[in-house]
C-alpha cells in the first residue's frame, strides 16, 4: 500500500508549493479551484488513497449542471494532476480514471461594424484616457490585454518595409514565444 498517509488538504498544500516552486502561471487558478471546489466537496480530511472514481464522476455530474464543460474540465485537470503527483510521491497506489467532459468548440463571434462603433464610443466616454487606443489596438491586432499593456515604443516598428508593413513585436505572450503582429 501507500507508504505515507496524506489527507487531501495536506496534498493540496504540497501540490500548490510544488507548482509555486516551478513558477507555474496557473497557480492562482489552481489554488482557487482546490480551495473553493475540490476540498470543500471531497473534504480536506479525506485520505488521498480513499478518493474514488465514482466520487469524482459524481462531482462531474453535479458541476456540469451548473457550469460550462470548460470549467469542469479545468477543475478535473487540476485534480487529476494533483492525484498523479500523489501517486508518484507514494501517497496512493492508483489514480482513479477521470473522464473529462467534452469541451465544446470555442465560440467565435466577431463584433459587427455597428457594435465596434458603439464599443469605441463607450470607450471614449470612459474616465481612462488610454482606453480608446488600447481597445482600438486590440480590435485591429487581436493582441491580448497583457500583451498590449506591456508594449513599449521599441517594440513598435512603424517604418518597417518603408512604412508599408508597420508591425509590433510582442515578447510577453501567453505561449512565452515572441510574435510579430502586422499593423
């Protein structure tokens, strides 16, 4: 059997420290999911080795009625990763099978011209004088908020190709890889 007895609460703390030490970006989400969903549902005092497949399946069934499949899949992904580490660390002999809910295809909807006009007008009425420029840049490039807010002038090349193909180079991207965006 498992060499060390651990509760879910203890495992969650150890898991979050493990993620923090590796500088994982999802740490804040993982902490929220564990503290507000997984631990309250299964109980922080439940021994890790007593987590069962049927209990996880029941959790999924209850959550799927309340939130999107995306949210449930994200929660179960954190739980599964934590349980896989628990097995590696010797706290449990087996990781229950966890069926992931099918995530629907991402919803893609673009604003029409009328909506864009109203959106920019609302931005212009905002107390933030930079909002219209930020939103305009986002609408025209598809860049993310963090990417735009991290922009500096040296990342912007308006003279590229004699001014015919101005571009921005982003370094702080979600994937961690630099990418160029035509303007």
